[in-house]
C-alpha cells in the first residue's frame, strides 16, 4: 500500500512541476504582451483626441446603468461622480433592486425625484418595475424602482428603459474618472465592429473622496486591501490587456464595461440564472456573433479608470471570491460546446482550454498540490531542501510578475505617485505569497461545493462608504485573483 502511495505521490509531484512550468510560461507571455500593449498605448495616447469625443454632439451617447441593492452608504456620491463625467450626452440610470435599506430614500432626498411614465424600448423579461423617476433639476438622472431580482435582472431592466445606443454597466459602489467614457466611446467610433469594451478597475479604499470627486489617490493602511490592489493590477495589466490584444478576451468586469445595446438585446440580455452574468454575457456574445458570421471585437482599454471599494474584511472577501469562481464555473459549463471547436476561432481553440485547465481546475490542483507536498515530506519522498528551493523559486517568480505590473503602472499611469504607496505595494506583493494566496486557492476550490450545496445569488457586501479618507480596518494578512477573476 505504501509502495503504491509513494508512486502516486511521485507521479503527481512530477505532474505539478510540469503544470506549474506551463502556467508560469503562459503568465510570462501574457505579461510581456501586456507590457508591449501598454507601451504602444502610451506612444499613441497624444494622438488621440479624446476631448473632441467628449464634447462633440456627433459622439455616440451613453446610458450608464448602475444596479443598486442596499447601497445607501455610497449611492449618492457615486451618482454625483457619474454626473461629473466629461461627456456631452449621457444619462445615469440607477436601478433600485428592491433595497431594504434607505437607498431609494437617499436618492429621493438628494435629487427631488418625480415619478414619470417611461415606455420600455426593449423586450427583456424582468421582475415588475414599481416606478420610474427622474430629477426635475437634472433630467440625466433616472431611477428605476423594481422588485428584487438580482444584478442581472436589474441590468436587463436598465437596458429596457435606456434610451441611448451604448450602455455602460457599472456597480453602484463605483466612481468613474471624468474622462473615462470618452476614451471607451472612442473605441466604438474608431472600430465599428466593437460590441463591448472594458476599462481598468482600481481600488479606492483609503483615498480622499469629497462631494463625489476623487481628490487624492492614497493606499489604505490595511494589508488585506493592499494585496487586493496588487491583484487588480496583475489581473488587468498582466492579463486582460494581453487577452484583448490576442482577440481572446472573455471577461469584462461587471464593475465597468461599455456595450452596444442592440447587440446585447439581440443576445437576450444578461442571464439571470448565473452569478457570473458579466462574464457569461461576453462568452455568449463571442459565440452568437461567430455563429452569425458577424464581426465581434471585444476589447480592453487600460486607461479608462473606474474606482471601486474593495472588501476590507476577510469574510466579505472570501464570499466575493467564491462568487467570482462560481460564475466562472457556470460560464464554462454552459458554453462547453465551444471548447476545441474551430468554428469559434481562437476563443474556442486557445482561450477556453486555458480557462478550463488553469482557472477552472487550477485552484483544486493547487490545493491538492499543497497536501501532496506535506505528505511527501512526511514519507520522505522529497527532501526539505527541495521543498524550500521550490517554494523560494515560486515566491520569487510571483513577486517578479507583481513587480513587473507595478512598474507598468508607474511608467504608464502613475496613479500611485507617493513613495509610501509604492512601498506598500511592494510589501503587499511580498506578503501575499505567505497565507493569502493559499487561502484564496482554497476558497476558489471550495466553489464547487458551494454550487452543489446551494446556488447563492448576488449577495451583499458591507460598504464602508466614500468619504474623506474613510478608514480601512486592519485585517491580518492572509491570494491572487487570476486574470480571469476580476
């Protein structure tokens, strides 16, 4: 029995070495492609006239859709921030998804809402709408009050009542940079085959926010949030920009994405039966446009900035990551017939195999690998020296990737100009390898059990709220969303 166990351990350890070597090679390739893409963008940036896009009456107008469920703490400054967007024609559509707190009341107090009759412009099924309101002082503000149906149902309701050809789907706890919309709209006007475009999402925790405006970017003191900042940089600058350049982008963050409304309506809107409605929609658009033999450009743009509040407690963070992984699992299972089908091009032949092998199965393989190392050490199958060398190389490689994306950020965007911010980023990149990464792998692997046990819905996230240097609670450091996760 021991003989067979040792042989199994040796075989699995060899498999793990090969698996990690391939994964690290892919990650290195993605970072290099991302580096070149960012360099190219920085060179071309002065040639792009975003100011004209923002002010021209010929620019494609945008409906900003913001689902809100119990977002009383952040909803008003978030709307104020959206109204500050430097874009000539837009509307901000807040969808109150049956909130049980004072979300709707806060909006009514701030914007003097008046109930109006508004005819839906799309035939998408949603939970009953109780009323549509506008602000008499600023008709750009539209509030839809509806029965609770989840985030996807709320977005579908927003699409039904939106009036413009492009819609921007964001979370209610997000804030847009004033020039973010014009940069993404430029992508649609420069390339008419574009059906969706995503922008980078950054963490706002610790920064100064006043009257719905970001006054000063700062790093929070909480190490848990700082490690998430490193994750976001790695996922966007070291992952999605490369997938976009290769024409294989499968995920646009639900926190910030711009879409052609007619194409999304034709596809049936957001799927209300999955927790990963944003990623599922992107993969469905790829599939339907390929089947219809129509062009489908889905891209990621590194400069448009959306700021969001990251979880500051470990409990909320693990729930968030569990939900992200369940969304990924459901997305890949529902569209499994695209896998290795030449009909779907590089998405079916390359992107989906990667996501299945390294994102769907990767967390479970990583957790089993930790157990295998521990048992192998106990039985003397591998030496402690080998384990230490292996772990040292893994940590050094992970830190090298993180430092590379931090350098990309500094060279191209410099959103964290203070040396104290850089010092905290470097510390977070180091500490995340000891406990935090392993915990996140366990959380993502456990998502299979969560799906089998219960189909958790949208869920709630406790908000600290936007405000002048809102404190971020210190949390003991305890993992990296992959490029697929954010």
